[in-house]
C-alpha cells in the first residue's frame, strides 16, 4: 500500500448484527485451493462488525494511531496521534486530532471537505462527493490525503476489507483493555497484510487495526486503537460545517499534491 501525503487524520467509521450464515453479505468467492480461503470464524466476526456498524445512525470514538517511520539506516521511529471521530449517517464526518505537529480538524458535510490547522493558522477547502466512501477515495486519489483504516468506515466494510485478501485466519479470543476481542489476521495480494480485533458480543466494534506494509523497506506498521465507542449519539450539523477563521490563510491541497507528484 503506497503511503500518501500524511495529514495526520485517520478517518474511521461505519457500519447490525447477524452471523455469517444469516448475513445479507455473500461470502467472497474462492479463487483457488489457497487463495480466497477465509476461516469461517473470521468470516462471521467480520460480518457481525460490518452489520453492526452499518446499523448505527451516528457515533463517536476516541482513536490513537501509531505510525512507524523507517529511517535510511533501518531504524523505526513511531509517531503517535490522538483523535476524536464523530460520524453522522449518511455523509457527515469530523476528526479532531492532536499530534506532534499540533492540532488539526477535518470536516466533511456531504458537499465539501475541509482541513484546518489552528496552530499554523491555515486551512484548505475542496468540493467532495456526496457519499462518504467516494469522498475518502477522492481525497486519496486527487488530494493525496490518505486515510489508513478508511475501509472500516464505509458502508459494507465487510467487502471493503476483504478486497484482495487471499487468506483470512481466526487467531483467537484475546483481551483488549480487558475486553474480549476476536483476533483476525489477513494476507492480501497487494503487499499489505492486516490484523483486526473485534469486540465480542452484540456491539461488535473494532478495537484495534494493524496494517503491515510488506512492500516497503522495514515493513512498517500502522496501528489504530479505538476506545470509548458511543453509538447513536446526538450530533449537531454545525459540527461538520466549516467557516474560515478570520485571518487564516487558505492553502491549495490539490496544487500541493500535484507538486509532490512531479517531484516523486
């Protein structure tokens, strides 16, 4: 998975509850004797998570991310950020983040996406598709704003997560902050493997998501820890609207992205 421009914002959201046999999602087709093999227990856990998240009208969740950077001499340095994510269906998102480079806020209201850095007194605004999943793709492809973990937030995260998976394993039931969680491990044909811990029980939320970039030197990992899930909370549409702060400077993300493309 190629790393896009890091803006320090992880977009996490998404998605009732039913077992694999009863789910509305068909199981992924098997491509051969080895590829496409998903352990039934892993398949069921993914179904329950996707269906539960799809059934939420809104939610908030606290997110901590650990992003490994590999230096030229092979040393791994971890960068940690904390975020508060707020989602209102079908197409509103807000991420308030604090990291090494200060504070930043991303807002998406179904029409536009904005990024604001109050510490640097700058902001960016860009038109955005009316669907959350398309907005994430557009931000990545056009603006080079990546969203590691974005597959968790889209409707039908089951199929989004299994896209390209060749082998899916159920590792076991393990504690995450004292809460039993189903540990899954997925191998993909895209050079990226991931692990996922899903809370046991009817509220099958993701608690940890670890991405390993095997196609990069040093195989760095990106870890997302999700805590304090609050489903179906009341949110105000004003939380997702953006008005430029007085005196703030507007920057052009699309121009910066194109400039990076020319320099790569």
